[in-house]
């Protein structure tokens, strides 16, 4: 995939002036060695150990010169609270604080570092300066444990770097009678994300200007190879290739100073009749390349997809939390085979925007729902098939109507159960989904679109949302039995 940020993390040791500096330095070297053994190269070791503000500036210059875009402030001993937090302030990138555990009971005089204590002072000073830093669940450990913590920080850092260099390009207002995905864009700017909102008429003009583009046959050939036997609508590929080139050229010409792009596209009500197709398959192809394209001008959906792509380093999709699993289907295909109740299950669906690599099989078809009121030939362009079974994370970052950030994360799986339906669709199972649906999705007014990452990435997503400023009581999750939601009736 392209359009993906890459993190380069520096580890910077700090030392309080009344503690031995060589203790912090030797412990830093041990962390770097452990990281290299477990995860390979990728952790830059800053040679400057910070004891005062002058050292801080030297270390800052060094990590910037090395091209690092994220830092780990490593307390090898108690640490100097002012210089270490000033480094985080002046670095202006994602930062982590981690500390050294004591190694042996045989060296607790000159070899005692007290970094366990130092983390408390560091956290207090971060709050005084209104600074954000990632602290692991238990931020003190051996060299090997600290190496693991830094590896867990990597996707979080990558997401923060990506957001600060992201532009979301949207086309057209949300469709009529479709206010669910409409949300204030103020929070995008607070996150450091740029937004370029365009008329779909501008997009239509650009599409028409790509008629006869000499690159179209090459794109069609690539589509044919991807679809294989699923190429059931070959007559529509030329239009889809024309649209794909339109989007790619628009992205290149409009990304401006930003490195990364996500797109929130229009797909109805006039798209089909004017463009002569639906954009679903093209959306799936760009998303597969690492350029998320949301449906129905869902700006926060595109933002969520981008975050998931960066965190998982894999393709994601955007689905409707769509329909219940019928009782007879649950009885025949799920009950007794999987440890879920019927209310734990639902179908995640969208018309055809899920990448071919995330479908068990795929066919190019037409948009069945739209074709109920339009000629079938203008609704062609969906990529249909059952979503691959396996672990998933259903999640979304959203702005409320009064411009507050909130998010949800729910881990579960796609079951290996035939859907017997149309579109890009899967049978999803999330523990306690029924309660989560009522007391998070409905109660908190989330739209029906949710992003899907293929794997369990709740831990990293939670840390990303926390880092970017979502209050922890607004990061919702599927609570287990016995853990009540605030709005749940205790007598139900």
C-alpha cells in the first residue's frame, strides 16, 4: 500500500543530575539491543543523555537531524522533570514515556535508579504544560519489556504522524434525507487534518475531461486481472477506469502540502444517472492501495478508515451496521457451533466498496437497491461477495452535533457463515452486541457506518483516540456482562 506514514522512533535517555548518568545510558543501550533482537532495526538511539535544558536542545537537534518523527523519553533513572517534558513540548511529534525497572536485588545502592518514582513527576509536569504523551498500561519494565512497549507505541505514533499530515477531500454535500453521516468539521482542524470540500459538479467536469484518457485500457486490464471469473459486467469497466483515473489525478493535484489523503465521495442520488455507473468498485481499489474512500460523503468515516489503515498496516472497509441475523439462520448455522447469542450477531453490509482481498469471493454486479427505481445499467459497479471470516475490530471516530469528539471500539469476528444476501456483506459476531448496540450506538447517536479493521486492534486504537484528545469516558466499547452502561436499566 502507498499513502501510508512511516514512523521513525528515537529513544532519548534522561538522567537526574544527582544520579549516575552511566546508569541511564547503559540501560538505554540494553533497551536498544533488546528491540533490535526482537523487532530488527528501526529504533534510533540518540547519543545525548539529557541532564539539563542545554542537553535537551542537543538531543532535540540530534533526533531531528536523524529524521525521527516520534520519540521515546526513557527514564533510566529518576530523570530531570523539566528538561524531559520540555523535550516533548519542543519536539512537536508523538512522544512516549517509559522507565527502567531495577535489575537485581544485589545492586540497590549505587545501581538503584528510582525511575518508578520519576514517572510520577514526569506525568505531573506533562499535565502542568498541557502536553500529551503515550504512557503504557504499566510504563516501567526491563529492557525486554520496554522494547515490547516501544513496539506497541509504533502504530500509535504512525497514526498521529499520519493525522497531522492528512487531507480529506470530499465531493458534494451528504445526500438528501441522509443526515446521519453529517457532522461538524471543526474537530478535523483541531486534529491537524485539512479538509477540501468540493462540488460534485467539479468532479463531474473532471470525469468528463478524462474521457478517452490513454491510460484507460491499462486500468481496465488491471481490473480484469483482479476480477478474474467475477468480471460479470465487463461493459462498465471503461467508465470505472475513467472514474478511477479522475480520482487519482484529483488527489495528486489537490493534496497540496499534505503527504496523505483520504476521500469522502458521493454515490447517490444523481451520481448513477450522470456518471453512468456507481463508484463502489473504484472506492474498493483505492482503499486497497491505502487511500481510503468512504461512501455517501462520510467524512468521519474516511477519517476512521485512514486511522485503521495506518494502525493495522492493512486494508480496512466501511460498512453499515445493517441487519439482524434471522432466527432460522442463527439456529441452523450458528447456534451450538459458536459461543454467541443471536443478539451478539448482525450483518455488516455495504453496496460493494470492500476490497477484493477482504472478500471470500467477488463478482462485479449492479447496485440492487438503486436498481429498484433506476435502470439497472446505470447502477453497475459494485463488488459483491461475502467478507472473509476472522478477527475484526469495528470502530469509529465521530464528532457530535455540538463538535465534541467521541469514539467506539468493539472487537469480534466475522463468522464463516454464508450470508445468502447481496453486496459486500458478512455475518459479524461481537460479544454483548445487543447491549452495545442499544447503549452505545443508539444512545450516543452514532451513524450507521462503522469502519472495520481486519484483526484485533482495539488496544492501539484506544491509545490513538486518547492521544488525540477524546475523553476516556467518550471512548465506548462493548462492555462485558455484569458491567453496566450508565443508561442501562438495572431491573431489565
